[in-house]
């Protein structure tokens, strides 16, 4: 039972352009959403979060959007840089700890 | 702070052998999580502890897997006997609260031949 779905396993974007990573979730009890990125041979690292009482949170080049009615979350990275190439996870949290999924591999091409 | 420390970083063992993975969480973090990452299933939560007490072990795949946290600064994940399908990267993470930001260690890459 996949509570979190990242339907695009991979994404390629040109350097300087916008990267949009999407996430769908099924459990309406989720009320806190985080994005992590993971480089090879390293553990995931926290990137940005959003509470369900908000629909947008911005931190530098990173903006997360939350559409609760659609149970949809997205991460925008603009402008994309080669160092953003990594696997991105969107674990939501509700009455349980974070639920990770398979992630989306972002490749930013110089 | 040194962050979450895991050892060993790589482990290669033969089927049937016992494997023990170790984790030192960030000091002051009350929650410790063990995850397994595979291509097929992504990052799965195996078990987590609060104040050294196991809270949810429903993610532990089989009785061959066990985890302990004898004190606030040390946890182990043991597989006995190991099987080739246990080959994966195992991560340990710690956090201040149950549903918040988790800090991950570098992982242990386990290969069972």
C-alpha cells in the first residue's frame, strides 16, 4: 500500500531552467510534508518542509507547493544547478513518522 | 556535532552468517529510526525507538531481523541468518520529535553472497 507516490522515477532538466518534482499522497491524516535529497553513497538530507495549514513555503531557490484537496505536493527549484542532481524524496508525516517512497532522480545538465 | 554515525560503511558476508549494523544517533535526539533502501521498494522504515524503547517494528521483514537500543547513544540492527535478498543499504536516522526532520547517517551497504 503506497501512501506516497512519486510517479516520475527520473527527470532531466537543463541548467538554469526550472525543475518541478511532484508527489501524490493518499492519507488525509498527513499534515506535515518534507522534502529530502539524497546523493549517492550518502544518507538523505532535509531540504524544506511545509505544514498543511500553508499552501506554499519558499527558501531561496526552493519552493514547495501543497494542494490539500488534490493531495498533491510539488517542489520547484529555480534556477536548477548541476549540484541539484540527486534523488528527491517527499515523505509526509501524520499520525506516523515520515513515510518515504522510491524518490525521483533529478539530473541537471550543464 | 558529528552527526549520525553508522558502522561499518560496507559489509560483505556469506549467506547464513550473522550481520550486525551499528548506529550512534545525534546526542539529545530521542528518536532513532532504522531504514532499508532497495531499488524495488525505495526507502522503507524497519523500526523506530523513542527513549530507547521500540515503538513500531511492523516494518521488520522477518524474525531474522532484530534491533536493540541498550542506551541513548547506541543501537544495533542484527540479521541472523543473513540471506542474499537482504542485500541493501541500511540507514539509521535520529530526530528530536517523532514526526519531524530526521538526520540520517551515511548508511551501511550490505552485500550477502
